[in-house]
C-alpha cells in the first residue's frame, strides 16, 4: 500500500465515473488504475456520496433508485 500511495504523496486523477446496476460504480483513474465499488444491498436508500470537502459544489449521490446530483 505504501508503494501504491507513495507514502501519501501520489495524486490520483479521475478520468471517468461509470455507473453500474444496484448502486455499483467504477472510478477510472489516470495511469490505468480503477476502483470498483459494489454495495451490499439493492435497497432504494443512499449507498454512496462523492463530493469535495469544504466546497459548495453539488454532490454525486448514488442510491438503489439511481444517480442524483
């Protein structure tokens, strides 16, 4: 893990976010890295919220009902 994150100095740049079924999504990063995320249920509740801390931008919210901004 230390090598992957280069002792907390590496920056990962998001190239794309692909939304799957039942709250799953994949974040594609530069340098051929990807993060696949899948919830442990398919209920209509909120599963994930992606946002910039301390910013007033809209949030990317993923629930069993779909995507909200």
